[in-house]
């Protein structure tokens, strides 16, 4: 192995160790009972037990935060995928100024920092006298997720043979059948990656949720952690929760990657 | 097929309602007092207030430093990852992106706790380190993407024409990878300049950034002043985007998988 | 002919795209069981016409009748026609079987029936063992066969084929031509075939419709079209030809390349300018005493079966000749053209005519530019007809130096000069005779000297 290669490998692995140290730290600390992060009072699985049996003091709040996070992410990314796919088909068929205009608007939520998106939507809901809660959070999440769906579906449209849709009509499919049987399958990869992107962005969002959740006590995981940390001292059960979430993601991503690299090898 | 273009209409209405209108409202609220009358006082208040101005300057400074740090650390990483002779595994790339899937606040809290345990006082140093840690993947991925798709024959052509390895890099690879760096800057600078929770955690509330003041004003029902501060940030964003000059949205879109 | 023999009839069909006429007043009928080809260069409107028959485009004016019934208003999926697309348009997410069964499944055909019919068409296109294959793993030629199978399995009344062989290599194309012809015979379905390849059209068709710039130029059998082109465009587009300026002296006598020839054409008047077409294989090398004129061989190239030679005639015209015997460059040869082999065509136009407006005493605006000329006989604002001879239009390299500019869209070599068609950005056409060499799609400036511009009062309100 050349010196260059050794150096390169070392660089990458040091970076990875630094990147993962907080996560590993959380995972390690999930196996002790200590109240505050960083203390070690001996190995114990009690935090896992109390996470699942709801033995801690604000277990309901934590579990409902997890539930809200998943529900909001699911609804927002499903709606964003549908809205974004329809929009992408429309944008693809637009020309000139109109196309540029809508693509420009589509870029704004992606460039805007979360705080601007959050504050501006907060002002909108205040202005329209919409009481804030689930609905406003979901609408806000749809706002910043849909552009990513649009951008993931558009390339699939340009890769698609333009005659494929017409061929379906020609063979007797109604426009709706042609859409369902030919267009959607062709766009599916873009829709799926748009959906996954939306889902993860929604899961991870803090700022936008923070400004649009109102005062009804709606918490997602992010806002729960934020309030918890501001009160001083994190709920210990967050540690096993985060560890589990991380392991699930690790498993899913490794699975997807191994499968896709197998697929590319097979197609070669 | 021309009727298909009308499919963009629902989304267009959605964008007007949830993107354009809210931004217009930021402008409107910025120039109103609490009772809804037109005023410049929110803007002048910002420029008269030393604390706000210094926070603003500090936020820009931190954002620039963080972005520079991310490029310095991220570019070599992206370069190594994209170089087939140094790294062949796609999994390594995924490993760099994966921390993004773990709740950012949780990761930040753990980082701060690690600093505490190591006996490092929370302050600007830890803030920069922590933010760099949070945003590094956003810098690595777009650069990696561009480098990975780059036609290898450019570098070979340069070598063939007599360029030394370092010259190949400075005269061909680096200039050609600038679009990736540009979209990395966009993806790191914008969020850092506006960050709020992360900076509070990493400095134990010692250092306030611009995002925090916006949040405090909005939360304390000082909507008009909060809107004015947001407007100032919007202008910074507009300037950065225009300076960038290019549409990097597509490189950004591929950011996840 | 019997009305029921017409399977498709097109009446007064017109279509524009963003103000540009793509088809203008097309009238045409197609006989049941016929193999009809729409032939023309790209942009001539042939694909637009096919797409209107298929239902993907709506006509602006006119109607398309299928077995006497108006098709307008019937969406594509309800028309008993099927299309074979240029780039196949196979569904990438379905395998060969499901691609072919697509239409039958939509019609809720029973499964055994689908099985039977899919097998039958697969056999017809010689792809029997490919049922389960992923379409993207097939070669271009194989994909083409599946595309044809997918269309004919629905037993359409008419099969529309949009340049189906254009993406194949030469050898494959030749094989597929033969197979298509056999398939047409076997199936008895009417084929409407679109191509820009004249050889393909001549090989395959019962009837050829030659189109250019949105209009039908000629309809006829391959033999008619080849032997008796009606105008210089058709003559140039179909096969190789010498197209020359001539004068009809009287019936059965025409003058061109500086000599008088006997011909078989009548009714062109006396001393009228005409276009003359002579196919290169119809010029014969003869003994001096039988010859009509002499020439010197310039070049000689072997083309596989025959030799292709360019000669300069004693009067300075260039002719292309194809013959089984070779004559080396520099050789003096004696030539003869038989009356039967001379095709005389009326000239479509003898000079350029533009609509113009007088700006002042010495300026007229036409072709989107201001030209200097003597307009003292008119007052400003007058609408005029502007006449300019073909050989008085100067083309300039730098498009900004001329009063107007345009694109070279068509080039015709006429023995001793080129006849170009230039289109201005507004779509007006300028015809130019020149000795300079230009390429298709060149951007050129248009310059006309003041003394070459002739004005005439426009009639009526025009």
C-alpha cells in the first residue's frame, strides 16, 4: 500500500471516528441507569425496559412525541410525493417563462434556512387566523418537502421516452390507465427517492416545527429534546431510543446499498 | 400533451400560498408596528442596537468560518471518496451521510457533553467544531457527487499534455469541481447563519447567534421586530444566492442517498 | 374507384404550430390494404400528419375520415389504429410478453386468447423464444420487432409506422424492409409508413406521397414518381438526377445545356422557361456521328455496380452520368439523350415576389429589412409587390451586413449553378441562383442592389 493510500485511509477513518463518537457515546450511555448523560453507574438494561414499559415519569410525552414525529413525517411525505409528482409532470410540459418562474419558486424553500421557512409560515398562519397544531405543522412540512420530490421526479420525466405515454393510449389505454400503468412505473424511482428524502427531512426537522406547532403542546422528537434540554437534563430514555433508531437506519441503509450494488453488478 | 402543463397549477397555487405569501408577510410585518401602522422603526431599531449588530456580525463571521472549515476538511474527504484507487466502497460514502439521519439536536447535545467530559470549556471553539461536525456531510456529498461523475479523461488529458499530478489537480480537477463546492457552500452557509438551538447547546447559551434573537423575538410575541430581523437574513440569503449565480438545486436534491 | 375501398380519407387538413404552418390543405385517400408511404425531408409535415391520424394531435382545419366516419373527437385510445413508434416506445417496466399483451389486457381479452395471439405475433416477427425477456436487454432490431408485434396483435384496421427503421444500421434496415413487406402481404392490414429515406419508400410502397414544406408534391406509384417527377423538388429528392434550366422551344422540342433536344412533352407553350430532369443512367455514351453533344470527363468513381462520372459539356454545364463502362478523367466523350428520357417540368416560379411597404422615396421595407431602391413613383406607406430575379440576390457570410438575413434550407444543383432556398426568421422564402457554395442551415445575410429591385403596385388592399 502506498503512503498516499495509507494517508487517505487514515484521514477518512479519523473523520468517521469523530463523526460517530457522539452517536457511539449515546449508545454506550444507554446501557447504564445514570440520570445524566456521561455518568456511568454500571451496566444496566433498565433504560430499555422503562422505554418500552413506560416506566419513566414523562413516558407518555416521549412516546407521543415519537408517534407525532412518525405520523407527521408519513402524512407530509405522502402528500408531498403526490403533489410533487403531479407538479413535476406539469412543469415538464411547461415552456419558457412560466417554467422558469415555477422552478424559481420551487427552489425558494430549498434555499431558505429552516428558521425563515418557520417564521414566514408562522406569520402566514397568524395572518390567516389558522390555529396552529397538527395541520399547520403538516402543511409546513409539505412546503419544504415537495420541492425535493419535484427535483427527483423531473429527471425521470426527461429520461422517459416521450412516446411511451402515447403508445399506451394508442394501444387502447384511457389517459388515466396510461398514467397508472405506464407513467407512474417509469417515474417510480424518482418518486421513491423523493419520498425517502421528504420523510427523513421531516423526521429531522426542528426549526419549522418549532414555529408552526402552536401552543397546544404538540411535540415531535426534536421539540421534545429541545424543551427537555432547556429544562436541564435529558430524559434518560432518549438514549436507548436514539440507539434503536440509529440501528434501524443503519440496517436499512446497509440493506439498500448492498442490494443496489448487487443489482448494478447483475445488470453489468 | 399540452394540456399536461396545467398539472402544475395546483402546485403553483400551493407555492404562492405557502412560499410567496409568507415571504411577503415577512416584509409586511417588518414595516408595521404592533398596531399595524406603517413604520421604519423595526429596521432602524436593528441598526441602532449595538447588541443586535454585533450578534449579526458574529453570526456572519461564524458562518463564514464554519463554511471555510467544512471546505478544508470536506474537500479532501470527498476527493478521497471519489478516487477509485483510494476508495472502492460505496458503503464508506453512506457512512459519511448516515449521521444526518440521527436527530441533530440529540447529536449536538452528546457532542457538548463529550466536550464537558474532556474538560473543554464551551465557547466559540466548541461552537465551530460542533457546527462543522453537524454540517460536514452537506459539504462532502455535493463535492463527492461532482468529482464522482467527472469524466476521468479530463485528468488523463491534462497528464498527457504534461501536467504534473499537482497541476492536474489545481488546473483541471479543482476548477471542474467548483459547482460541487458552490452547492456545498449554499448548503452549509445558509443553515449556519440562521442556526439557533445548536448554538445554544454548544456554548451553553454563552454565545447568541442571529437565529436565536429571531426566535426569542417571535416567541415573545415581538412579531414585527422578529419579521424585520428575518427580512435582514432574507436579504443576506438573496445576496449569497445571487453571488453564487448558479442554480445548484439539482446537486442539492441528490443529497440523501 | 369504389367509395368503400377508401379506408382513410384526409380532407383539407391544415395544422400550425405557434403560427407556423406545418401542413397546408392536405387532401389524400388511402385504399384498403394498401402500403402507403409519406415521404419527405425532416420538417415536411409527414410525422405531424401521422400523429393526427393516430389522434395525438388535433387538426386546425379539415377532417380525417376512417371508413367514411369522422375521426375528430375520438381520442387515440378509441381509434382502431395502432402505431409503431420511431424509438420503439416499449414499456421498460414490462417484459416482452406483457408489452405485447398490453392492449389485449386493457380490452379484457380472455387469458387463453391473449396467450394464443401473443404467441402468434411473436412467431410472425420471428421472436418466439423471447416472451420472458426484459425489453431493455434486446437489441435495436429485436425491440423494433416487439414494437411491431405489440401493434399488430390488436388487429388494427390501419397500422401507422413512424420511421420505424431509422434507428437501425444499414444491414438490419435492409432485412427489416423485406420482412415488413412480407408482413404486409400476410396480414392484409393497411400500412401508413413515414420515412425520409427515398430508397426505403421506393422498395416498400404501393403508393408514395412526396411531401415538402407542408404540402403534397406528388402522389403516385414508385415507378411514376421516379420516372415522371412533377417538379424539381421531387426529381431531386427521389434518386439521383440532373436538374437543369431549359426553354421549351415548341411542343416536343426543348433547349437546355446550350443544345436543342427532341422530347415527348407538349403543352408548355413556346419559348417558356422550364426545368428539365435527366436521370444519370439515361445519358448514353455513343459514337461521334450519333451524338448530340460532347463533354470531357472530370471524375470517375466505381459504385459497386456502375461507375459514376461527372463530365463538363462543351457548353460548360456539369452532368452526372452512371454507366457500366468507365471513362478515365480527361477523356473526350460523345453523348446522347433519348426523347423519352427527358422529363420537362413547369417552373414553379421564375423570380422572387415579396410583399413590401414603401418607407420613403428610396427605401422599401420587405423581408423584415429596409432596402434601398428607386421608389419615387410611390408615396410612403404604399403597399407594393417587390420583384427580384433569382440571380440578383447576394448572399453574405456576415448575416448582419445584409438588409435582411435567413437560413439556407434547400440546395439544388442545376448543372452550372446552385438554386438555393433561404428562409427568413419570419418564414418568408427567398430563392437565389448563385455560383458560391453554401451549406444547408448556413446563416446568411441577404443583400440586393437598388437597381435589381423592381416594384409593382399591389392589387387591392394587400
